[in-house]
C-alpha cells in the first residue's frame, strides 16, 4: 500500500506523542493505523523513522520523498533548528546506509538533504 501524504500528515501528531512518551510505540502504531488507514508495519516504520530523525540516528526503512520533506519541515516548525539538523543528519546516514546495499542510491532524498542543509 502506498503511503499517501494524507496518511503521513495524520500519523505525524501520533508519532510526536510517542516521542514525548504520551503513547507507547505499540499504541502509536495501532493509533496511526486506526486514524489514517496506514498498515501497522508502515506505521511502525513511520514511528521508527521519526524517532531516528529526532535523535540524529541512522534508520533502515525508506519513505517517499514527499513524506521525507514533510517530516523535515514539520520537525523544523515544531522542534526548531537543532532537531531539524538532527533529522537531516539521520537522513544522510540513511542515504549512506542505503548506498551500501547495492540497490542504487537515494538520489531524490540526497537532493532534499543537500537543498535543506543550505
């Protein structure tokens, strides 16, 4: 199932609640599924990627570039420059990781990261 922009927008406030400790990851996954219709596996990945971005950590799963840009912009708006830079760092680590898999490169995500860094 394709993750739509509407799903991403509906999942974001729930991922924020997981980050702040108001919901467990499991409850967040179920809530994203209930609210947006995103399947639970994708909802789990969404939370994992959001948490990795907030901590500047590498993540393994990929999202479409529209969702990535939405996450960067939302994190910048809601959490400020420090967390925005952590999100870009996490995405760069993801691009680097993906490049080692032999499946090609995430050129679109790399362009977004490069654009937003400057």
